[in-house]
C-alpha cells in the first residue's frame, strides 16, 4: 500500500517573505536556489526563527552567496555548536543559471534580492529576484495602485451586499 503525504508537506510551506524587496525593487526575473545550511539552522527554520528583511545576494568567485539573513539558534538544539546566526550561506544553482546571474549583475547593473524562503520536498529553497532599484516616484505609484485595488475591492463588496 502506498504511503500518502499530507498536503502541507507536499505543497511546501513558506518560511519567510521579503515584502520590502517588492516595494524597493522592480523584479524582472526569478530563480529558485537551494541553500547550504547546517543542522541547527534547519531546526531554527522549522521553529520559524528567521529575519529575512535585510538580506541580499552577492557574487563572489562565480558563486552566489546569501548575506544578511539572521537565523537565531534554538537554545536546546545548538548547545554543542558555536552558532553564527548572520553567517554567509552559499546558494545552490545550476552553472548556467549562475552564469546568467553573474552576467546580469556585472554587465547590466542588476541586484540579486531574495524574495521568499520556503520548503520544497523537505528542502529549503530561496527565490531570488533579478531586480532593478525603484525611484521614489515609482514607489509612490506602487503605493497608489495598491490603495486603488483595496478601494476597488471594498466598493465591489459593498455593491454586492446591496444588490
């Protein structure tokens, strides 16, 4: 008899979102990367202990690293390990994807911004966006569009209730 997985583990669940990245940058393309983590970091992620807001990715020696992500250790899980919660973590991508990202960053002036961290088949994945910075007027326009969408939804709901 075949074992069935529960829906939560099969679909994957979100660990952290970087909402500030969508506000600060125009994200042109997205890539999925694995992350090289230690055991105590996985336990902390399962407990939901992560600060993902100030993260960014850098290119160093044709490899891509995640910088600025804080994963505080659990007291019970990492008593025997000297834990550095802000260490630089290597991102795992295919060589073709790395070459594409390196070219975009070095030649075209793009920035690599992590937008989400999630579980996929029992592994931690990071979604990296190839991004360009927004100007101040672009940020105001984004805010205006978001407010308009909220107002439109409110109007539609009140209109549907009246009918």
